[in-house]
C-alpha cells in the first residue's frame, strides 16, 4: 500500500503544484508517458495534456487545493480514492472519486474521475 499511497500523494501534488517546472516533474514521476485522464469535463493524454488540464483547473479555481479524503483502496492493477477541492476557507467546493489503472512500474497509466453532485 505504501507505493500506492506515494503515487496518490504525487497525483494530488500534481493538481496543487502551481510552478510549471515542478508540476511537470511530478507528472513525469507519477504518470506513464502514455498516461490518460478522463472525467465528465475533460479527456487528456500524455504529460502535455495533463499539464494543460491542471493549469486550466487552477485558473478556474484560484486559491483552491485538492486534498485526499479517503483511500487509496486497491486490488490487482486498479485503485480508487476520494478527493475534495477545498477553498481558502477550508470548505469543500467539490468532491470526487477517481479510479486508476496502475502500470507495472507503479505509475499511473489511466485515471477516470467521477464527480459527486454538488
């Protein structure tokens, strides 16, 4: 579980990192080269797509941070975890559950995000 906890920590850190160079480094450490992400509002692949998506979310929600709410829980090459997007006052403005496929090297190959109704 420690490896999975580390990769989820990297995933959350990616969403919170505002420095483009540090964020790109986190992406490269946490995701496979062909890694993909899909949720009801986005579908991206590769480091460039992931980086652009995170930058756009940060622009849409300035001052907000993602936090791990529960998990990860895993079996085989799959895992799931729940996160929240919190504002500067600490109130959650969004909650979601992500389901991930983990590559043999322990990095994320694919993440599918589900958003809870507000």
